[in-house]
């Protein structure tokens, strides 16, 4: 039967069974089955447990068999923050940053996000699609099975719609799951900076033109705002996210990345699905996140790429009881990586998260940040058979071997979407 198979021989099967989302001590409970097996029927997990038990099930008879020969299997990574569609790298800015220019200095001179906007507006949908397809293949090759994708490099009606329509097309053409977010409020586009009341007029454009179109054509599920110094204020963000909600888009935010603005408080107030970055949060923000349902999504790839020393206070957030998730923030300006294993390495070395905490943050909690915790993020009966297999015998070796991709196989809804060319050496 298509999309049905019996997977055996996992040295460790990380099921992450149990109720999500994970907070505090529960974040490190992976529910590992040694010599584990999975029964997949029609793309859905029918059984997960010790090999002997699963193999003995009547439903296991006659199924195609896949022996993992002692490799580690875990839920496919859920990358809950990416800027998938963009036209080109910004390697020229990378060099400037290394030589001492800050991210904000570059942005003030028309570089940064506006640089990517210029490039995206000039690119055809076909060019953008080709680049995004190649990226999707790489996501899959690193064990990711679900991603969120944001617009935000268009910043005019035609270009924002161009990106959002691509999300839909790419989702239909590629086996990776893509959850679309409207980020029309990334920064104020150049043409509005020159106008009096530019911000007000751009927000009006979002409210009166873009949001209704996005909602009418079901082009996004979430509405995001970059609420920070040099982007949108807390008051502006509130207005945009409330308008988004009226059009049926759930709020999420870029918060406290460059400066502390109070964005986290707003995210909590609006019951946002997630607030992301959080390098600059203060103690009271941490306490508030500990009591809220809004996920604290950490993006250590940004600080690493920008060469910054101040990472988000992951330990304090976990201790406060916040729902901590991890994502790549794949984008050309601050985090040009699509490797979740690399993010796990950074989470361990820089955020001082344990390997177990990092795995849960990158799977079940990230699924919760995308309101998909019932479908993905753990290997449990009834959930999608989204599985990442790594060429290691102990899951801690996934972050341990940094900078090298040990993903051996990726399965989405029971179908193999990536298989490593070379086998074990
Ligand atoms: O998540 N902070 C805002 N947005 C992106 C950066 C985008 C860019 O520099 O192109 C981020 O870091
Ligand atoms: Fe981002």
C-alpha cells in the first residue's frame, strides 16, 4: 500500500509522546524507545514502540520494511520561522558586517531588508520559485518536514501577493508542508519613507488592500509584524495585528531582537501564537512568557551569523515555564541557514539548552507555535508519519557533530522525501 511501511531497527526512537506543549522539566522528556519501530499506514502512524511489539501487530504483516540498522529516528523538524522566498543572498553585506558595520547601520543606508525588497521586486515568479524549490530540497535533506514561510520582501501589493501565491504553489508541488504567514509589516518600503505620514499610509494599504486580498484568497494563516527599532512601533504593530485577526489571520511577532520595545507584552496581550527572537527581553517579559500560551521562539542562527554575543536567555525562559521553540529564521540578512541540526548545535553551545530540550523545542513546541501540534511534532498514533532519521546511534550526536549533515533519511506522510546518497562509512 502506498505510504505504508514498517520501520524497524531504530537504536533510539524519539517519540516525544505526551501532551504538548512542553514547559520546564517536561521539555527534556523525549520518551525514547530503544530498538524502536514504527508502523505507518496511509501516511499516518499506526503504532510506535519496541520492535517486538510493533512487528507482532497483525497490521505489520506484508508491509514494505525499512530497517534503520541502529540509526536514530525522531519526528521531522518543524521550522516555525523562515523567510523562504527571497531573490538572492546578501553576501556583500556579510562582508561589511565582518568589517565592523552593524546590521542597523547597513539598513539605514538602504541595505538590509530594503536591499532584498529591491531584488525581489525585480525577480520573476519563476526565478523565485526555482530558488525556493532548491531551498525546500535542502530543508528536507536536513530532516525538516514542515516549515512556516513569511512574505515581507515585496512590500507592495503585487510583490507581496507574488510571494504568497508562490507559497501556495510550492506547497502543492513539494512534499514539504508550508504554512504561510503574511509579513507585509516587515519594514516601511522606500516609497512610503518619502511621504508625509508614510507609516500611517502604508498601514492603511495593509488594512484596506492587502489584508482583505490575502484573506479572500486564503493566502496566509498568520499575520506577522517586525516590531522593533527601525521597523514598526508597538502601537502600529497592535493595529496591524488586530486588523489581521479581523481578517482571520492569527498573530505572531518578531519581538525584542534589536531593542526592547515591549513587543513581547503585546504578543501576550493579543494571544499571539508565538513571539520570536527575544534577545533583548527583560525579567518581567520572561516571567510573563512563563505564564502565557504564546510560544517563545528562539533563533540563535541570527546572533551567530551577525557575530553577536547576546543570545536569547533560553535557560531563564525554560526555568520560568515558557514554551520555548527553536527555528532557523532562514533569511538572506540575519540567518542564511536552513539547517535545523545546526540550530540545535547553537542552542546547546550558546543557549545552554540540553540536546533533549533542543529536540523538543524544534519538534513538538515548534508544531505548537504553528498550531499544528495535533498533526506533527511527535511520533504518536494518529499523527502524520513525518520522520527524520540520522546517521548516529545516540540522539545527542545530532547537535554534537556540528556543521556536518548527518540526516540519512526524511519521511513526510509516510513517503521518503530525502535519502542520503552515501551510507554509513
Ligand atoms: O528575522 N528581523 C527581521 N527580519 C529578519 C531579517 C530580515 C533581513 O535582514 O532580511 C529576521 O531576522
Ligand atoms: Fe525573521
